């Protein structure tokens, strides 16, 4: 539960600070919004695994509410109004991951419908910063010709991948329509379809065969395309991910080689698959996906939790780059196997003329090397290191308190926490002795001590004696006034002021059986309950308590105030 709450707090704080500091135009989530969404049953389905059958629709709804409290509720922490140059602010979390739905034929239609109902359609086209973002539900598309799915009903499998296939078949036209709508908005033209102002016969076949559309047709201006998927595109096994990969950094090259390794198993995303997961897409699906989307210059994917950057040269890429640059984005969570979570900051710059053609280049959108996208990996605090520093500080504090408790019990240099005045209940508040006595004062103290011993024996043998003044001191002793007269007497026992009562003149000594109080003035000794280690343990507990309650109040205040 403590890990769960700290994880919740970490995500909420991080996302809130991102909004306040960067105020992004748009935030994209690349799937895996839930840890076990694919296993949590709906009202019309149940989990395929027995251990998850007790997690149902209500549990999913609670997790959806938690997601909303972390991200949706803090989307406006930096302000809801867009900055200069921003058309508006939006958060897009409709792209599903394999932990949200499953993978391929393992997806249940009811689970996918639930996700789409709350987060939106996974296949979509968005225009942001004069760039076309195409999101594709590749976890559902993976059901097409999935290896090992021969036992699955073909019709059931078709229901999973057919909607994605239909979207891809028409995505180029959807991109052109989206670009046309954006250009109309930037030019201040009316939204929607503009009908040509002509007079025609109602029976003209052209009216029914060519309905009005926003699609300007092939050859129209097009924005650079950015593809968003959850599962990364296929690449040969051992393709290195680059120096920014945290968990598995690049292997050192052989001696004398200055360039990175072209094949690095340690630094690469392993090409493998298992129950409800697949580290990369199938080669056929990857190639088909890139060709149907068209003009893909960048791909951003998730799933792996760590950073990975590769350049795909085996696909038909964008004419702007000649290859496809794919970045697998880090997870924002510190509980996903990486010490330093992060996110990818994307800056877009693609000025266009009123017709949608890019400005500043001579050959339009086909100009090689035209760079319109800049990326930057932003790292978040290392929460695990923070916990380690907490643990070290706790260890130092407890060690210090243990040493203090040992010194208090066995050497008594400090006032104890465990009993305070109760450990010495009869001790006066002010000092009654002077530890630095001269030789004359020391002899005087011993003389007074002998006299008090003589006086005690005289009082015990003669019950008719009513006061100290009625007894005669021994030879060489000094007489004192009656204590009841409240007059200042001699310095008793090497001290100053009134003589101590028998209960106050005690000191703490230790024998084999534990502690005992010993009367300084010759009174009877009495044993203190518990041995030295019992008092040591009591002192440790009280010392820790006096520190803990202050720490918890301060830490609680910090947590409450974010």
C-alpha cells in the first residue's frame, strides 16, 4: 500500500510540474494506462485467468477514476488557455496498450469496447503544429495472421483486426481531409464543405456519383506525418538503441574501434513474444503499416518502458528524411524497471502558406533534409535513490539513538528520555553539591558525614530525643541547628544549602542483578525494577518515539502540500 500511494503521488506531482513548467500544447499517452486492464472483467465478460476473476467492472472503474485524478484533474495546473501560437490544449489517451486490451487474438471485444468508450477511438488522425499525427491500434491489428492463432475462430479474429485494417485503407484520404480542414481554419474560412455555386440539373449523375468532400485528392499539400503506436516497429534482432538507453547501455566497442557497435544484443530491444505481449511488431504488419499511412518521417512507440532510438532504412520512409526515425519513449512511472523515468518533449515547426505548402524551401515538401521536428528526452527524479537516502538517514538516526541510550543507561551523561525526572524521582531541581571541592571543604564534608552517622545512631537508641540539637556531637565534630528551624546549616555531604532528606540522598548503582538505588547518607538501598538492558530498551523506544512523531508531522505536511 505504501508503494502504491508513493507511486500515485509521484505520477501526480510529475505530471502537475510538467503542466506548470512546460505548458504543452498536447499530451499523448502511448498505451498501458492500466497494469491489468486486459484481465479485469466487464459486465458481459470474465477474466481468462482464475486469479483475476475477482477484479471486475467496478475495479476497472475505480482505476479509471484514479487515472483521472492523477492526469485529467491536473491537466490545467499550468492554465487552461493556450500559449501564443497554440491552437488549443488537449490530452489524448486513446491509444491502447497490451496491458489495457491484450494482444492479438487474446483481446476480448468487450474489454476493447470499454476502453474505447472511456478514452476514445484508438485509430485517429490529429493535426498539431502543422504535422499529421496518426494513431494506430496495433495490438488489435496484431490479430491478423498472428502466429499460433490457428485454433481461434477466424470470424472472431477478423472482428479484432478488421476495423484497424479499414482505417488504414482510408487513412491517406483522412490525412488530406484533416490538412484541408486545418488550412481552412488558419485562413479564417468557414469550416465544413464548400459547395461550388453553379446551376445544375437535379438529375445530373455527377451529384450522386461525386458527393462533395473535403478531400482535395492526391497531390494536394501534405504535412509531415508522425506515426504513433504502442508496440515498436520490427527491426532485426540486436539493433542497438543508442546511448540514452538507461537499463542496458551500449556495450563497449572493441579496442581501436571508435564507432558504436552495429549489432549489440545488450543494448537492443529483444525480438521475442509471450503471453499477451510482443516486444516488436511482425515484419509484415510493420511494412504494411508504414506503406498505408504514407510519408512517415517519425514513429513514437511505447511498451518497452526504456528509451530506444533507431533509424529504419528497410521501410519506405518520408522524403524529408530518407529513413524513418523511431523513438521508443520512456515510461513516466518509477515502478517500471527504470531508475530515472521520463517523457519525450516534442517541438514542432512547419510554417506553411495559405495553400498549405511549406515556407522557406525551394522544392516544397519534398526538400531533402528539411527538419520540422526536434525531440528532447526529459528525465524525472530517481525516486528509488530518494528512498535509499531516506533509509540511510533512518539508519544513521537509529544508530545515534542506540549509542545515546547506551551512554544514558551505563554512564549517565545525558538526561534520559524514557523516564526523565521519574528515573531519579527524588533529585532536586537545582544543584545541591559542588563537584569541585577544596581539600579543606572535603575534610569538612567528611566530618559532617561522620556526624550525621553518629546522629542517626543516637536518634535510633534514644526515642526521647526530639531534635538534632539535643544530641552531642562526637569529639572533634560540629554541632548543627535543628532542621525544623529552617536556618541555614553547614554544607552537608559536601554540598550547599539544607541537608538532603534520606529519599533525596540516593545514587544509582549496578550489580549483577540489575540496578539498585543506594542511599548516600547511610539509608537502606532498594532495587530498581528491571535490569540494565531493560532500561536500555526502554530508553531506545522512547528516544525513537520522540524523533518519529516530529518527523511524521513534518513529512505529512510536505506530502499534503505537494
